[in-house]
């Protein structure tokens, strides 16, 4: 009888030990999973293209890098410089760059000519709510308002994007565009020719040409900066585009990139002097004072608009965007006119509360 009891006890003990061993194994597996979850993710290598040499317009990206915001999203971002928006778009199309900052109106024209099948490149974040397209003129040469441009000589640099919206702006304001003599010049001599009085006005970006001219000694009160946005131009400006394959395969990485840029923009707005210094330090012979003046103009005229203050940074107003497509079409004959949803994809934007500007 005692032998039977002993056998039963041993059997129960064996079962308990087996159960305990099983629990230990499960606990060990759970612990190893927790440790694995706590291990930092290997960062995803990202190539990002700017469409021109770095200046204050790139401040949000510079601040996202300097502030560790890309790293916090497990992204290791390397920046390269393209020779213009079309080159930057082509890099993203080819997959040699994952993201790029480009003129969204150049994207419309690129996409219309792109014959490749498959997914098409779209913008996922708009940085410049208003395009910086402008005519910069000398008051001393008789140009104080847009209507004064008739009969004058307008210098147009090769590859300048402002001139592509000039026909729409001229038509909106009753300007007889044929009375304006357009002189094709290189970008390198645009400001020198205007400061020397060899031409009456130039097309360009308000935050570039006007500040360059003041830096060259042209008095501020002799400059007329005629921003197209003040004369009915509906165009948005610089936007972030993404490679379609990356967007499809790693949507969370795209969302992380956009979040980091928004964080960088918030830092730029709160600390403009620090942002200008960070930008100038990455330039060859950059001036923090010049870049701060440039940055303040960008934030005031192109980024922190009334629309952004209402609707948050990064998105578009679809009705306005449709009107801007029609304005682009006054200079560019679309093979197939795009819709706003063909060019801009809002699915990677964070919720509105994180995009509002305080």
C-alpha cells in the first residue's frame, strides 16, 4: 500500500516539475521577446534630394537631422543635391533617391510627359503653401506695380520656374504680355544685370533674388518685389515627393519621414536664428545673417499662410489646387489634365492636431 502511495506521489511530483519547466521555458521566451523589442531597430537608409544647393528653404530638413528626429523614426537620411526640380524628380523616379524636395508644378509637367507604366510619383507633403514666384524690379527704372512692367525689359534666367506661371498672372491682371521684352540670361548674371541697370526687372524667387540684390548693395526702397501670389497666382510651391515603390512597401517609413520634417519645421519656427546658423554651417561660405533674413521671408510669405494657420501644415486645399492646375495649363499643354489626387497623396500625413502651427 505504501509502495502504491509512493508511486503516486512520485508521479504527481514528476508532473509538477514538468509543468514548472514548461512555465520557465515560456517565461524565458517572453523575456527574450521583450529584450528583442527593446533593442533599437536598424535604421532604414534613405537618400533625399534637394533640387538646388542648400539654403534657408531646407531649414526644416536640416533641423530634423540636427535634432535627431529622423533617427527617432529609425531613418538614416543622406542628402544629395540635384541640378533642379526635374533632375530631383528623375532621381526619385529611377529609385536612386527615395524622397526629394521639388517644385510641385514641375512635378505636374514631369508626370504629364512620363511614359513609364506602373505607379506614378506623388507629393506627400507641401512645405511652401504659396509658391515664391515673383518679378523683382527696380523702382528707379519705373516699375512699382505689376502694370508698370509693360514696355520694360524682363530678364528671364534659364530654367527659372517663375516664368512658367507668368502668362496666367499676366492674363489675370490684364497685362499685355507681348509688350514685355523678355531677355534670356543665365542665372549667374540675373542679379548683377539688374543691379547694374542693364534690365528693368527679373523673374525669380522672392526670397532669393530680392535678398541677393540687397546684399549686392541695391537699396531696399529701390526694390519692388511683385509676388505672383499677391496677383492671383494659386500655385503651391516646394513639396516632398516619394518613390512609389518605397511608399507601397514601407508606408510607415514614409509617415516617419513626414513626421520628422514637421518636427523640424516646428523647431525652425521656434528657433529661426538657430536654424539659420545650422543652414549656414552646411553652406560653402554661408552667412547666418543672410540665411536668417531669407528664412524669415520664407516663413512669412510662403509657409505660415492664413490657409496653413486654418488647415495645418503639409496639406492642400483641393479646390485651390485644381485652379492652380488650370493656371499651369496656360503655359503648358497637358496631354491629359491631371486631377489634384493624381499629384498629391494625403494618406501619409499625421493627424491635424500635430500639423497645426501654434
